[in-house]
């Protein structure tokens, strides 16, 4: 009978907390959106599944050895850990109370060497880091996975349309206004007492407006790792929603006549220009904004491999096999941040709300910038391509093309929209560099 | 009071960030334009030759095109059938 009770007490059902159950439902919802609604399935399937894994009770897949020991170890071990952390446990309280207080102590204001000593004790008695925790540490904690994805994106990007019409870079710059307006919005909400975000957190939330998954993950892993789960989910979910979010804003801000503007044919771009461009971008980053070097450096490297034409194999690996492998690990790592304690908070709603505002403002800023450029330049610019300035390659460019076709079925804007689209990638990486420099 | 400071800091970061993004991309626009002109000056010929080459095959009689298509599809078909085994 005793054995049965132990078995029951060790079961998931017995230990399932309400929060964990809710997060498993969130994971299933993400899987539903990915599989049936085709929302960025390549990322939301691993993220959703990782979220479910991270919330399996007792398994502790997403927590460190120390946390695991605190959660399940015997009271004697708890006392050892408390001693290592320099804390005293109330001898009258029960083990559950000890666990609660140790959890707080271990994550708040203890010297790193004390945490390391406590961790050694936990490892010594046989606890180990959870699988997802390891994934997170290697892939995102070190910053590697988003950077490798960025390299793959570079290897997939054709800068031809941008080189043919460099002024579209301004559209990519204007659309980054979404990032900073949202940052300010998050700060304003904090000062009004609605939410509670630090400046770092506000910056990490703002970067959702860059509509660039790897950039969002990279920035939030540097500035606000505690919000990474919510930010990554918001970024990818809204990227999938670009075809729904953007068109109403684009129609609102343009007249039918403006939407019909035909743009001049793009000139052909020579191979040499395409080879020189990533190198030139790299040199400019090195000169002016070294903090954007990790992101843009990898991006330029990937693009150079694509354009130089002598390392087909490497370029092919970067844009296919490697990016797929890293996407799996990245997705699971992001999923590990979908733990009930951190995700089920009022702040998450705030992040989701601000994220969609960021997208909207970015789109509007891009469209308005295109209209402004139309006033001063001789070459006509269809304002719709301004909306492609939020990155979301190539979805945003396709949306611009589609809205353009609605007004004039013979006006194909896709290639013209690719220019601001890839400019948006550069723009959001630059914005990320500025924020990391300012706050990091 | 602290809230006001946070708000100011947010505003500063917004202005600085947008400023840097615009300045950087403006520099990029200028350098790309210059680079394209330089490349165009030193290497104008290949581009012209390329376009010339591309336009010439289109004038090939369609009968010959059909023949080429037939040969290619036969080759592809044979290649695929051998691969499957």
C-alpha cells in the first residue's frame, strides 16, 4: 500500500499545478495554430512542443540542477544548499516552506560563487540540469542560435532589388519607428503604473516591432532573458499575422490612386556589386556600430557565401541543413521559457498587446515615409512598399504586392517591395545594436 | 519622480535609436550609390555582354526549341528512372 502511495505521489497527475496545466494548454494552442492555421509552423511547432515539455510536473526539463534539487530533494540536502547559499532555514517550518524560501534566495541577490557552490552540492547528490535547460544554455544563453539563423537568412537574401534602388533603405529605417515607439509605450505604461517594465524589458519588447524572430530572441536574451518566452512567441505569432495586421493600415493611409502608382523597372545589378555589398556593410558596421557586429556580421557572412559563388556547399548548408537544425534547437529552447511561473503573468498580456501595436506603428511609419519620399523625389514610389520595411521577409513584401494587385491587377510590386524588406532586416539589426549599446 | 526619469530615458533612447538607424542607413545609401557608380565605371562591359547573350537565344526558331525540350525531358526521364532503382 505504501508503494502505491509513493507511486501516486510521484505521478504527474498528483503534482500537476494549475499553472502547469494552463501552460500545457497554451502549448497545445500554439501547436494548433501552427498545424491548422499554418502560423510560422517551422518555429511554433518546436516552441509549442517545448512549452509542453517544460511544464511536465516533476520532470524539471527546463530547470537547472540547483532548482531541481530545491524542488524535490530531501530536507537534509536542502539544509546543505541553504548553508552554501549563506541562508538560514526556519527550523520550525516544514520542508515545503524551505523550498519556497530557497527558490527565492537562489534567484535573488546571492553572489555567483555561492550559487555555484550550491549547484555543486545539487550535482553531487545526483541532480542534473534538465534537457531543455541545457538546450537553452547552449543555443540562446550563449547567443549562438539566433546568430546562426541570421547567417542562414543572410545566405537566403538577395540584395539585388536593394542595390538597384538604394533609397528604399530609408523605408526600412522608417519602419523601425515601431520598435522605438513601442519601447516608449512600454515605459509610459510603467510610469502610469499599469505595468511594471524596466527600461531593458521595454527595449526587448519594442524589438518585436522589428518583425524579425532571431533579432528579437537575440536582443531579449541579452537585455531581458526573463521575458524571452513571451517575446519570442509574440514575435513569431505576429509575423504569421502580418497578412492580417498590415492591409487595413496600408489601405487607411493611402488613396486608391497612390496604390496604383507604377514603379520603374529595376536595373540589373552586377555580380561584383553583390559581392562588394556585404563587405561594405560589414566595414560600415565595424566603423560606426560595433555592437551590431554579431548580428550584421553573421548576416553579411551568410550573404557573402551566397554571392561569391565559390562556396556553394557552405552557402547551401547555411540556408538549408544548418538553419533547420538550429531552428529545432532554438524552438525547443524558447519553449523552455514557457514555464508557468514566468509566462502566466499580467506582463505577458502587456507584451502581446504592445507587440501588435509595434507592428502597426512600424507599418504606418513605413507607408508614411514612402509618401514623403514621393513628394521630394522624381522617381515614383508606391507607398505600399513602405509597409514592407518591417522585416518579416518575405511575408511583408508579398502583402505589399497583394494589396497593390487589388488596386491594379497589372502592377507587380513584389521585387520593388523586396528592397525595403531586406532593408528592414538591416534596420532592425542596427536598432538592436543601438539598444544593446545603450542598455547592455 | 523615478517614473519621470524612466520616461525621459525612454524618450532619449527613442530619439537616439531612430537617429542612429537613420544616420547609419543614410550612410549606407550613399556608400551603395557610390559603390554602384564605381563598379559601373570599372566594369561596365560584362553587364552589357550578359544582357546581349540573354536576348540572343530567344530568337532561336521554335522548332529547334521544341527539339531541345524533347531531348532534355527524355534525359531527365531516363535519369530519374535509373535513380529510382
